[in-house]
């Protein structure tokens, strides 16, 4: 398939796939589910083909596809993929397929559920693939509505509260993003093209000589960062996450944790940093500190939870802290970037951590969901002895949780350790604090496993319902475990495609900061 | 002057770039068609033709014909080198801008008539009266949109208002309806009076009522002495203020909005939909025309004038938006809620006008213009786009309200609980309209808002105050989320109470089709933006 | 006794206007309120005519005045009809009795 | 013919990966065949057995390839080594050059060997890369292998012991071969005992997984890889300790072990960060890539002559490149701050502390005895816990004297504490556990006092006799039907002879007894001797640190005391619990054979002492030749004694040290004899007299309660804080923010009762209330509306009037 159409297909296939669902008879639930699975599977196949055709030796954008969308405001419908977005795209396809498979527990108004689900997938793909800020923003918001309804209609008891909290947080963030977007638009001769904007920021644009002013960059960066940090979620903006996770149905929690959180990190890497290098550098230490704090804070908070799903949610906060940390370890000494390789390592680690977390936390939520489907409660203290009645399940769950714990040989390890290793160059203090996270993580995960899986017998309600996983669940479980092990043992499979793009990114950012620094000191800038 | 002279003048006007009476009449054709359809309807009832042909066919026919004619005029402008001309000896003007609005209004008229037919308001007895009132009001609005003279301005507003008063009170038997009508008429008359007085003062001092003349005269009067000590200045300020009151009434801006919630509450939903879109659009057209012509080339005192009036409008916009959103939140009756949301949206649109004025005030500043090209038209484009989307989303909401009312006889939000289970079509379309009103992509509402915010942002380069406006806009977007979401939530997430009146609507029935068409347009305008925004920009250029 | 100047007329117009507004705001009787409206409009008319006599406004002013009279009549007609309808429903024309719609 | 390195690599890799394959097969045994046969066990034994053969053949091949140069006289060898390594040249080159009688017959042969190898000099070690994990610019992380004699010895030792223990376990875990395994230690809430299907196959799967990870540590060629397998052995130890997942105590002990190890790894991680950031590589050995050779950690720190290249002010340490010159990067010489190097050393050592249960992280090991006894034998005495020592030894080149001093003291404290606790414990396995800790302390001490060879020597010997003793205790436990309390045993030697006497061998070995006068004893004697000797030498050179000699000396006595106490209580005397005595029986041969085999090795593996083959083999791979004294330049002014050659410091004091150690050991033994056999002194009396001390020891020096108070409780408190912070601070902040806006807006009524939870509700409430209060304006009174017109106009005009600039 020709490159351009490939991306467009990946983005719009799910939404188009949703249209025939309207014609299905409301009673043909099985049929609709299989239809949905087929759609997500096809999308995943397309992403895999993208992976095949992708040339990981190039660093720039590939499969670029431009066509004017709103000519007056010169907004383009432009898609493209590079090493940074490629893994996330594939991950999205993967997670969507799995959670679609996990959607059999949904029984209420299946049609609506599937339609919203597919639209959501389109939105997520669009976010990762769009190269136009405006388009990015639109897709970013497109996810909002389906997610709102998916949580609000199919969620748990306090679903409405959770849904509106999620909606409100994201909307508030995106209003800020909108303003930042306008800033760049009007300071760049009316362009939304992310690459062009990045060029201007690095002063290498053909059109313009000067780059964005410092104050503007700082302001824009703060607004963008808040917008993305809400999704990430980073410390002060994370309170929507536990509620959303706890209330959302299992498949949606899988998507939330597996893909949506990644958009925060992706946004920071793809937009916030390249567009305002000065602002980024200005805030780097704060970002790293925030990341470290989130690591510790999330771990502590997780330890105190009694709701299984809430615990996993807080562990997400903790894990995504590593992402923020890895991104931010950009050390500058009078204008020169020191130890760029270590920063590069940090960025790689952050990306890896995103994928790894996408696998592990998806798995964790799935495992929680399996239990919840059987006994309909999530109170950790009421569990125990699950390993006796469901040994197969317990074994898979253990692997997944160890992946979350960051055990070598599983995907969680590489991202965490590399981002921490990369941090010493930036700030030993932060590195040490972050490293202490390994103890806490081990603490709460092992304690949880002891309380849930180990022990002689299950004393909670519905003990009769505890039957071994069915084949569909086993398939999901094994796929997750396999990927977790694969990326844990052969991380270079993931590093190779990312490497080029990230190297280019760090180099251009470093150089652009130098130019800007020079400009400041020759005081050409406000 | 003998007959030949008159006739000759009739055929070919005597003043430069003014159309002859004949040409004027041809240009005036859409309005004429509508008026004649009114006459036709009344005559039809006289000869009781309406027993055979339902009256709404006449109205529909008239509306469509005039729409087609407007389209033709637009096309004419499009490819032949027709230039804007003043018609009827300068009382009105004929340019893309007016054509745009006349097209908008006639198009809207057709939709409203279709809606009334589907919802069965009015019954056959009153149909001729109702539709003639409707068409008359539209004619008035079209006059407003092409007015070029303060007299025309007043006539237009009155012609638009008087039928609306009657339509508000159309449900004769209903206490509320009559009460609403009374409040509306008295309030409207009062506002009109104030406005007229303002007009009298303005014309008196500037010695002209011609829009195109206003700016130069203003220059002439205030070239030597500006400042508030000067009685003339004060007087003009007062006059402008009084005129503004008239507009504020039409646009239901705080603190001249009081009529709006009550009138909407009392009036049938269809009328509410008509008023919330039509009169607002016309009023904005008129406002923009007046203010731009007042701002003139923005030199000297004019820059001062347009800046201060722009900021003033900005302030009012902030208050209006915030007030509307806050007040809407606690409403139980959906028509009332929509009324307040109308107020809020008037605020958003006013932001565009204020941004326009603020930007106009620096149009002589070439350095600024250098790196902010054609920002005025941009602001207008935003406004126009917003209006077009607003047409669909608001009409859709009101239509759904009317359809549900026909079955449940209730307009309380609480009675909408769980409608998604019974009539998913209505629920989904309502959700689309609501979210579009919030301004969430990929629904049309977002783009209008985004464009307006864009020009407001640009205006921040001129005056810091616009930052407040921008912030207010953003903040209100978030606040407004609550009550719009509440409707969507009630319909989609709550479960239908057992004792609630069941609602049935086949997805294939024509009302459902209508609703789907309207809300489909909202989505469409959220995905295919280019054509409309081009047209809007084109129309906006006519002003500058 | 010299010639009566423009300001005198304007004064009359202003007085009429204020009377009209006050009347609208104070009268409880619907008809009275409508009369207030008429006062306001005529206050404006006086201005127009006066200006057309004294300033460069010329005939325009008087034309406007004529138009306004017509419009006022039309408006009054509609208003009276509505007031009548109000009476039918409330059996009074006390505007304060119409307070169902609020909040 | 392929490179020697490649052949060794191949053999060892096979030995390393076979258990992993075994693990996969065994864990799924239940899918393929039914669970009640011993297939899993045979599979596991086969894997590890073949592994042993591979590593043994690797060792032999290597020896043959180097003509056993390592076994030649140390001083020549030492001289040769230093001289050779000067040119980065070969050990077996030395073998070629030496004209010693020992290798006389091999002389001719070795000459041409040397000449033919002269052009392609082999290194002291062989290393290479399996594959790259990641590469960031110049930085690369990969899976490597690093093979020298130490690796080979460790491999052989580990695989051998593991094989024995696997075989033993077949018998020990026999009762797991059932569908209805009744666990008498677990009581259900309905009063009954817990019963579950047996877990035979799972046990062996875990053992294989462990073997894989353990061998991974030994084979790994960079510190990062060590960390990886470090964690993996942690995992498998977690699984094995928690093997009886239904026992609360077991799972808790497992968690404790894992988390305490993580505490150590925290330090390890920090050490790795420092190394990674300042050296830019994790490699142990140099790596040749095409033309240029990239220096590994050891070369960078020690160069080729094994000396730290410290700047004049002692603040900086110059890094060396692969050719033994100062490494440079764009003109600037690469350096690392001396303190940072110390920190890195301590950090890495922290990892060892956690893994080999050194003070202050020793408390997890006794609890780890919850696991089945074979596990204690393999994981928690012989191999995994020794991995800490192995790491410390492997990383010796990077340790500065300050770090070594720290290591010495940690080891010193540990060996004493653990020994004292062992005095009072009555659980047979726990006694062994504490002795294990104490012996590990000895090894650490040895490393600390530069007794590099001694430490590893003791590591190997200890592995043999300790695993022997654990297996014996296991056989006792199995024989007595899971009675572990020594106070209920006694006189068992009549019932289980083999166990008893093999145990005795182990006891004598660990007690370090020898025939007085002659230097003929069991393995423990030689290795402990070596340690005490180097400790004495050290404390002679640094009189300030005399404690480092006293403690091990005294503890030698204590050790022999409590070991003999154990033996006497268990096997000697008269039975204290008739019931136990009646039911106990000797175990089948599948369990006793390994005991015999191990007993032989425990007795003889150290034959020849420091002249013997084992010691020579180990010392051959010493990366920092201790031929001469080394004086530290850093904060702590210590001098490391020299080891090799007849005139070395250690050699001087060797005999004295041996004498003293032997004496104290004998004293300990006699004491034990008097107390527990002759009963001339009554233990209970002493117990009463020193009850305070006794309780203190029984409480294990109160470490557990201390740590609970210091760490566990605070963590839970803090985590509770975090949650309440979310609920109680974060949201309220948003609340109060909204609250403020509300107050500023005039409509402040009926807010307070509606603060429920979260921003949304609040903003919701606020908007709602504001909206409500806005309703007041909309009175519905027409006249007020009209009034508003007038008011509006006037107000606005006022506003305009005031704002318009004059």
C-alpha cells in the first residue's frame, strides 16, 4: 500500500469501520463484537505493515502526507511518522486489539460501546500521527467525547463523577494548549506545521532569522506542559486518574493506562520541547524534580490503597514519573549541552518506559479486571489464596506484576533503570531519590501480591465464581506476557527505530539552545 | 420636475455609485418575493384556498425562491465585476456582506418553516398569520443586514421586532405565552425608543444619517476638540450609548437581556429557535456595519473612538458570557437554559466585534499591519463562521426540544432522563448539539470559537485588556461545560424512570431525518471547514 | 423676546423622553406603559424635526419623523393586541401580575 | 581451530542456558504430562548435571590450554604475572617461561607453545559480547561474557553442588508427589488443615531458574549484566522462600528477602550510576572492536600495572585507556574524583551487603529458612549469598583502600553478631543460617584486608561444607518428619549414621580443626587460616585496626562452639523427645549419597592449603597483584599487606595466625563438649545468670523490631499521608481556590454545606449557586426590567465618562 494512504487508513479505518455497526441488529451482540475485533485487528495489521515499511536508518519524518484542510488559516491535514511516534502507533493498535478482546464483559448497549471505542481509536491514532498542531489539537479533543461516554455510561457506581472530572481536567488543559497554539501561530507567520515551528524555534528555518522570544517560550512551555502533564499524569494534576481508572470498565482502563497516558509524554517530546527549547531548558530541573516526586509519591500512595484498581492507577502515576524524568535530564552548562548522550539515553528510556508501561499496566488492569469479572469487588484485603484456585491466572498475573516492579528480563526494567542511570549526569541528588523508588515499588507490589494471590484460601464474597481463565482471557494474558518478556530480553528491538529520531532531536535542541543562548548574550532578543 | 425626469431617474440613478430605482428593485427582489408570498398567503385564506393547499407551501415556496435569488446574486458577484452599490438612494447597500446575511436568513427561514411543519405549530387556522409574521420578520432582518442609513437601521429593527412580539404570544390561550409577549413588547418598545432617541441625537450632531458619511463627519466635528469636557463629545457618547442599548436589546447583552429568558420560556420552542438565531444574526450584521463605518479609516479621533468602543464591547462581552453561563447552570427548564446559553453565545460573538474594533483602531499603524495582515476580515470570518454553525446547533437543540415536548408535554430537563434508551436518535443529536455549543472538536462550534479567540489573541497585541477577554472566553468555555454536559448526561447516562411518558420516534420518520440533517450539518461543518470559511472571508472583505 | 433656539426643542424632546421612561418604569397599568413608549418615541421625533430645521440634517429629519410615526402606530397596534391577550388570560392589565416567568 | 575463548564461552553458555530450558519445560510439565511422576526432577538433574560436565570440561580444557601454569609456584607466577600483564601478555606465557621442576616435563612442550603463541598473546581472561541491549551514541549496554579461572572454578563448584542438591531434593520433596498434600502448619478458618495438590515439578522448575540466574551472575561480563542476574536470583530466591505460598510466614519471609535485597540494590544502582556517568561503560574487560580497543572498567581504573593513578593532591584519579596510558578526551585527561570512586565502590558493595546478608541487612537470611531445606542448602548457603562475596571480589580492582576498610569492618561486625546469635538458637536450620552469615562475614573481612585469594578460597570451601551440613540437617528434618527444634532431638546418631557422621565432617571443617602441630585438617581449616593470617598481617601493618584480627579470632572459637553444640544436641546424648526418636529413620540412598560425596569434598577440596591447586587456580585470576604493599592515598591512611612470595607480610604471620585460630577453635569445641555432653556445666544456669544477654541474643540483637520501628512503620505512615494529601490537601487547594473566587463574587450564600469532594463538585456547586443567586435578578417583574434599561444607560454612561481619556 502506498505510504501516504497507509497512514490515512490507519487513522480513519476504525471510524469508518464503526459506520456499518449502525446497521447491526441490537441483539446480534456476538456479531458486533467480532466485527469490532476484526476492525481493531485490521488496524493493528496496518500498523504492523507500517512497522515493516519503516526505515529505521532515517531520522526524519516518513510517509509524510500533506493536504490543505483550512486554507484560510493555513491548517494542513498532514500526517507522518518517525521513530518517536512509530512505537506508540503500534502500541495503540496492539492495546486496542487486546482491550477489544477484553470487551466481552460489556453487555449493556454493545453497539454504542463499540462505535465509541472505534472512534476513540481513530482519535488516538490521529494524535500520534498528525504533524499539524491544529490537527493534533483536534484529534486530541476527539478522544475526549468517546472517553467521556465510555466511562460515563459503562463505568462503575461513581462513573458520572469520574467522567466529568476527566472531562474537566482535560478540557482545562486543552484550553491552555489552544492559547499556546495561537501564540506559536501568530509568532510564526501563521503556521501550524509542527516541523516548521520546530525549525523556527531552532533558528534553522529558511523563512525567518530570529527565534521565539524567551518570555514567550517560557509562557508557552508552561501552558503546554500543564496541558500534557494532566494527561501524563504528573503530580499535582493526577487526581483525575484514580477516579477515572476505578470507575472505567476494564477495557477502557486498559486503553487509558496503555495509550492515553502516553499522549502526555508524546506531547512533551514532540511539541513542548522542540517548540520551546529555551522554555524546556528553563524548566528542565523542575520537570525532573516533578518526575522524581511523582515516582515516590505515586509509590507511597499506591501502598496505602485497598482498592486493587486504585492501587494500579497510582502505580501508573509512579511509573510515568520515570518518563518525565527521562525526558527532562537535559544538562546545560553555559549554553552548551553536557553529556548529550546521557540525555539521549534518558529520552530513549522515557520512550521505552512509555511502551513498557503500556504493556505492563494494560496487563495489570486486565488482571484486575479478570478478578473483578468473577467476584465483583476489588478490595485487596478481601482477597487472598487466588493462586490456589486459579494457578494459571496467578502465574500470568505474577509475571505482569513483576514487569511492573521492574524485574530484569521484563519490559519494565529497562525503561526505569536507564532513565535513572541517565539522571546522575543531570543531578546526582534526583538520581538517588529516583533510585530509591525501586525499593518502594518492590514494597507495594510484593505486598499486594501477597495479600491477593498468596495465602491458603479466598475468604471474600462469591468464592464459587473463581474459575480459571477462559481461552480468550488466556490468549490476552499470554500475548501480554510474551511482549513483556520480548522487550525485556531484546530491548534493542524497540531502541533501534527510535534511536535515529531521538538523536536528531537532541542534537537539534542542543544546537538551537546554543543559538538562542548566543542571541541572548548578544542581546538580540527581548 | 416633470414625469420624464422622474422616470429617467427611475431607470438610471442620478448619483454616482448609487443604483437606479429600477436596479434597486431588482436587487431588492428577495425581499419582494417574501412580501408577495405574505400577501399571497393572506389572499389564499381570503378565498379559502388554504383548505386545498396548506399555507406553509406558500411560505416554503417564497423562502426557497428568495434564497435561490440571493444565491444567484451571490454568483453574479462572484464572477462578473459587479461592484457594491447603494440602493434606494443610499438607504441600503448591496454587497457580499449583505448578500451573505440575506442568504443566511432566507436559508434559515426555510429550515424554520420546515421545523414548524414537522412539529405541527401552528394549526391550520393560524398558519397564514404565523407564516406571514415569520416572513415579515425575516424581511425586517434582511433590511437590517443591508441597512446603510440610520433610518433604515431603525425600520429594520422595528420590522424584525414587531412580528417577533406577536409570534412570542402566538399561543393565545397560554398565560405564560401572553405574559412573555407583553414583557417582550414593552421591553422591546422601550429599548427601541431609547435607541431612536440616540439616533436623533447622533444624526443631529453629525448632521447626517448615512453610514458612509458618519466617519468623515465625526472627523470633521472632533478634529479640533476631543475629550469629554466638550458637550458635543458627551452628547455623541450618550447617543452612541443609547444606540448600543438598542443593539444590546436585540443581542440580549447583559444588562439588557432581561426579556430573553422570559420570552424564550413563554414562547413556543420553534419561535425561540427562530429568535435566538435570526434576530441575533441580523443584529450582528447591523452592528458590524455601523461600527466599521463609524471606525472609518481609523485615523485620528476615529482610532480613539473605535479603540474605546471596542474595549467597551469587550467588557460587555466578558460580563455577558460569564453571566449567561452562570445563570444557565441552575435552570430546570431547558428552553430557559437555552435562552441563557444564547446570551452567553452572544457574548462570545461580541468578542469578535470588539476584537475587530480594537484591531481597526491601529489600521493606520503600518508597522503593526506589516506583520498582522488583514486581521479585520479574519475577525469577521470568525464571527460569520460562528453564526453559521450556531444556526445549526441551536436550531437542532430547539427542534429536539419541540419534538420531545410534542410527546411528553414537558420541557423540564429532569423529564429527559434516559431518553437515549427510547429515542437514541434524539439523544445523540442533542449530545452533538450540546458539545458543539461547548465548542469541542470535531464539531463545528469549536472552529467558530477558535477563530474568534484567534483574533482576540491578535488584538492583545494592541491592548492588554484583550487578554482578559481571552481569559474570560477560555474560562467560560470550561464553565459552560457543566450545564451542557448535564443535558447530555441526563439523556444518555441516567435511566428512564418507570413512570415517565414513553417517547417514540422512528429513526426513519421525517422529524428524525430533520434532526439528523441539522446535527449532521454541525458535524459536517466541523470536518469540512474550507468552503464556508472561504465564503465567510470573501463576504467579510466587503466591509473593508 | 428672541427667537426660540435649537436647545429649547431639544429640552422639550429630552423632557418627553424622560417622562416616557419614567412612565414605563412606574405605571402598573399596561396601557399606561404603552403610552410611555409613545412619549419616548415622540420625544425623539421632536429632536428629529428640530434638527432638520436647525442643522445641516435637512429634510432627512422630517422624513425620519414621519416614518417613526407610522412605525409607532404599527407597534402600538401589536402591543395593544398583546395587552388584550394578556387581559384575556389574566383578567387584568396590571403588568405586575405577570410574574410567572422568572428565575 | 576456534579460539580458546570461544570454546570456553560455548561450553559455559551451554551450562548456563540448559537450566533455563529446563525451567521452561518443567514449569509446563503439568501441561504435557501429569504432575505425579518425577519427570520434572530428572529433567532438572539432567540439565544441571550436563551443565556440571560442561563446566568441568571447560576447566580442564582451559588448564590444558594454559599447561596448568596457574598451579605453578606462586612467586614465580606472581613475578611472571606482573611482568606479563605489563605487556598485557599471557599467563600461560609465564607457564612457558618458568623453569620450575613442577612443570619440568611440560617444559619442552611449553616452549614451542610459548613461541607459537608469542605473536598472538592470549590474555589472562577471555571476554566477548553476546548482543547489544542498547546503544546511545558512544554509550553501549550489552550482554557480555567474561571468563577467567575464577569464573571456571565458580561454575564447576556451583554446578556440582547444585547437582548434588537436586538429587538430594528428589528424595526430600518426595512427599510432594501427591494430589492431596496436607500442610499441618496452615490452619483454615474452618479449623481443618490446608490441603493442596503437590508442587513437585514447580520446585524443580524454580531450582532450575535459580541455577540459570546464578550461573548468569558468574558468567556476566559487565556490571549491568551482573545487576540483571542479581535481580533474577533475587526473584528465584523469592519464589523458593515463598514456596509454601499458603504459609503467611513463608510469603512474608520472601517479601522481606526481596525488599531487603532491593535496599542493597538501591546502593548498587547508585554505584552503577556513578560508574556509568564517569566511565561511560559497564565492561569488566577490554573490548576489541576491529582496530581500536576500548578499555573496560578494570583497565580504566588500574591500568595494566594494577596501580591507581592518583593525582598529586589525591583528589582526582586519572583513567587509563586500553594501552595503559592516561585516557584523553579532546585534549582533556579523563579523571574521576577520588571521593566519587570511593562512593561508587561503597555503592556496589551495598549490593553485596544485601545479597550476602551482611550487617545491617542480615536479618532476612534466617527468615529465608522458611523455604524447603534443599533451597537453604543451595541458595542460602552455598551459592546465592556467596554471590555478594563473588561480586566484591570480582569488583576488587575498583575498590580503593577506604572502601576495603569499610568492607572489612562490615564483615567484622557481621561475623561477630551472627556467631553470637547462633549461640542461642535452637532451630537446627537457623543455627546453620547464622553460621552462614558469620562465615560470609569472614569472607568480606578477608576481602577487606586484601586477602582476596583467602576470601574466595573460603567461599568455595564454605560452599562445600555448608551445603553438606544443610543437607544433613535436611535429612534430619525429613527423618524426624519436619521437626526442626534441636531441643526435641538427641541421640539420633544411632538412628541415622550416615547423616550424623557426614555432618560431623562438616562441623569439623567449619570449626577449622586440624591435627595440632601438623597443618593437616579439613578444608575449613586452610581457608579460615588464610583469612585469619591476612587479618593479622593487616592489623600488624595498621595497628589502629587490631579489632579486625581479634574479632575473627574470637569468633573462630564461638563458631566451633555452636557448631559442636549443634552436633551434640542433635546426634549425641540421649533422646529428649521419645516420640520424635521413635519415628525417625535414616533416609533413602538418593538422599544419603549426595551427603557422602559432599562430605568427601568438604574434607578434601582444600587439599594442600595455599599451595594447593584450588587456591592457586583462584589466585591466578587476581586482577590486582598483591605482590607488594599498597599504601592508601585517601582519607583513611591504611596499608594493604602484600601476599605473594615467601617474604610477603602474610607469609610471616601465617603460622602464628594458624596456631591462634586452632587454639580458639579447640577451646570452643571443648566448651561445647563440657556443656552438652559431660554436662559438667549446666547451660540453663548460664542462661539464668546472663538472662539479659540471652534475651538480647534471642531477639537477634533486636534488629527486626528496630527496623520495623525505623522503616516499615514510617513507610506506612507516609503512604497514608500521601493519600490523605490527595484527599485532604490537593483537592481542598482547588476547593479553596474556587472558594476564593466565590467570596470575591458577591453571592456568598449557602456554599459551605456543599463542599463534598473534588474540584468538579465544588466548581459545580459554585457555578450552581452563583447561577441560583443570579436568578434573583431575573425577578420577572416587567417594570424592574424597564427600570434596568434606564439604570443601564446611566451606569454605562458614567463608566464611559470616567474611562474615556480626557
